[in-house]
């Protein structure tokens, strides 16, 4: 039976980088990038949008109905995925920073029950790390104050905690300020995703005897 791993964290904590690295180091991995699906759904309504457009305009263009459509697609994907082996990694952050403050578009209790993630992981980092990453590659992300960056991380962690409380899923907070390979190793460890590069590199001590 497939496992569902919910990955979240504030922008610039490295979720996309992490999922790309995991996909390269493991087999039977499927990634559901929520922002890409949301861009597709919103684009079908108002015209083609990029992820940068979504980050720049956010609540100005994304409706709760758009979010509900993506939620339903995700629930269906997770239900289908559970019928086979592997891992479905969901890359999502329901807290967005807006001109007026913050917006939270969480799953309903009913959807959480249907999604039923096996593991929830939340990436966090200090404000200085996030600020440096956004300055290096904004990709449409705004550059909030250090206080707002810290608050964003805290709010995202609170959502993850609420999801774990409602579903009973194991919850792990992972330090995203560590080197990328360490973040990946920690994520794969808590999610119990086998690293195929390690298994390929490890010799079989019984091979010669069997031959």
C-alpha cells in the first residue's frame, strides 16, 4: 500500500529542492506540487499564469474555489496512490503572506480525514536564512521583514501541528537551514523512504557464496 507524506513549510525553506533531490535518490516516488496544480486551475479561469505570477499576486487572483478544486484532485490522487506501492509526497504551504498580512487556506476536517497522511513534515529555518535565499532567488516571492518571516514560519508550523492533531499522523519538524543533503537525509529517514543510491552502493556480502 502506498504511503502519503505531507510536506509543508514557509516559502524559501526548500521544499521544491527537497522533493527534486528525493525523487532522484528514491524509487516509486510521486510528487504532488500544490502550487503547480493551483496555477493550472487558476489559469484555466483567468489565463496562463506562472508560479511567479501566483507568488506575486496570490490572494488577488486565487479564490477559495480554486483551492477547493485542487484539494479534491489531491484527495483523488492520494486514494488512487494507496492502491499501489510507493510514496506520494505532497509539497504544499497553506499559509501565504499578503499585503494585508497572512492568508491561510487549510484543509477542512473532512478532507484531512480523507487524505489521512501517514507522515507530516514541516521545514523551518531562521529569518536570516530565508532572507538570504529570497534575495538570491526571489522567483516572485516578496521579501518581508525578519519579524514577518519568523511569523510566517511559526504559522506554517502551527498548521502542521493542527493537521497532525486531527489525523494522528506522525509529525516531524526539520531544520531547513542545514545543507541540502542533510535535509534530504533527515526527511527520508523520518518518512521511511529507502535511498536507492545507498542500496546500490552497498555490496552484497553473500553474493560470492551464492554464486
